[in-house]
């Protein structure tokens, strides 16, 4: 039994994914045709024996609530476990400056205080990675630090991971400050918005943040803690696959990158399953005219055309003569006869019938909105 309860925090207020986020929170985004992004932090917690989980939502809760349901598909202990969906009842509007994670925590303080665990593990809903929170918690306890943060060292911070924060560290892996990634350097320690601390300290920081500024986030108040001598804030490096869905391009890249089998092995492990809500549907039908190369195709599809280097969601239809390359199709998409699609993200239920050709560059992928007909 874990000594901690888990919190899956919503994305920072400055993160916005063009098109997709207008319909659902980032955690509800379809990923690799089978999963939702929220499945990764919840599965990490479940596999780490964290059975008491709180999921916070800032806006558009319907799709995420439907997907999470009771949480039984995440293998959470049915007797002592609990998965709750929480959000701030004041200021659900995305533009409200007071709609921060600190505001949501204060609105649901009773749920935090009543959690029967001495520690809390906080993870983001917009990042994709695999980690054993049990081992992270034990490292935190052994170090006797006040707060432990998780980071991933990258050498392309000048090209990617915008809208993420970075950690400035000393030689002993002590955290000096938390700063935005401004793209001015290649090598950065990307902060994975993952925290471990005692529950009492977490509550203390929430109240301090509220008194200092109503606009403060958890990252803001932890950054203040880094600059004072009252707190010992340390960092632990993460190894393996890591993606942050902070804009449209990062969402597209994460899907396309994981088509590669060797890359996917850094994230997926038979001993560390990623749980998701399953849908009973028939296997995908491949017809004589179908040609599929280097792609991920979900169940329930009807494939007559050509697919190459793409991710195809559940229940998609690719008609004869159609060509789909370097694209991400969300569930229920229909690609009509002789339609060519290259480097696009096609949102759920869209129908490409009359448009003969939709092409873009992988460096700047295109987007077709949900339920649209072209």
C-alpha cells in the first residue's frame, strides 16, 4: 500500500492546443488511436499502488468525465481505492485569471485534507511518460527533502518544449529556481510538473500562494520556496520517453514519433501496462485494395485505401483510392474515394468527401475540425 495519494493536475493556463482544445481538455485528447493522454498519469499511479487519485479539470469536463467513469478500468483497488474528478466551481471560464490550480485546490480543500495518506504525488495531465511513483516517493523520503521535483534533460529546448518550465539546479541536484523555457538554449532540464511532498506542506503552500497572489500557480509558489532557506527542494532526473503536449505541433509529433517501434519501447512495457477505457467493436477490415505501411490502425476500421506513416483511430473509414500519409486521424473519421491527405490531424467524426487533396508540411501540420465535412 502506498504512503501517498495522487493528484492529476490540469494544464497551465498559458497552454493552448489549437483546434483540439476547443472541444475537450488536453487529458481527453485521443492518443495513438487507442488511448487518451490522461491514461498515462493515472496508469503510472495505479501501477505504483496509488489507489486514491484526484483528477482536476479546468474546463470542458464532459469528454474526460465520460472516459474516466468510475475508474475501474485503471485497475484501482476496488475496496480501498477511489478516483474522483474535481474542478473549481468558481470561474470555470478558460479566460478567468483566477482559474488556476491553486484556486481548484482551495475549492476542494476538504477532499485533500481527508485523504488518509501522509504524502501527495502530483502529476500533470498534459505530459506523456512512464515512471514508478513508488520509487520516486521512496527517494524523496530517503533524501529528507521537503519537495522533490521530476525533470527530463533535453538537448533541443530551443526547438521544442515551449510553454514548459525548466529547472535551474546546483551540483547537488538542489533546485535554484523554476523558469519558463524561452528557447534560448539547447540543453535544458525540462520540469515535468511532477511534485512529491508531505500533505501538510502541500496544504501550507496552497494557503501561502493564495495570500501572495490570486494568480499564483503551484509552480509559482514552489519557485518561491526554492529561493528561501526554509525549504529543501531537490530534483530527480527522468529516463525514457517523454513528451509534453503544449501546442498543436507537439501533439502531432508525439503521435507520429511513437509509430516507430524502437521509440515506443521506451514508453510501453508489458510489466507496466497503460490502462484505458476499451470499446467492444469488430476487428479492422482490410480489403484487397488496401495498402498499409508503418502505421498504427485501431480496431473497428474499414480500410480500402493506402495508409503510410499514420495513426488511425477507432472506427475510421478509408475508401478506395484514398491516400493517407503522415497524418493523425481521430475516431470516426471518413476519408472518401480518391482523397489524398498528407500531414494533417483530422478531428473526431470529420468527413473528407469533396476535397480531393489536403496537404501540409510535417513541420506545420494542418487541421480539420471536429464533425466537419470537406
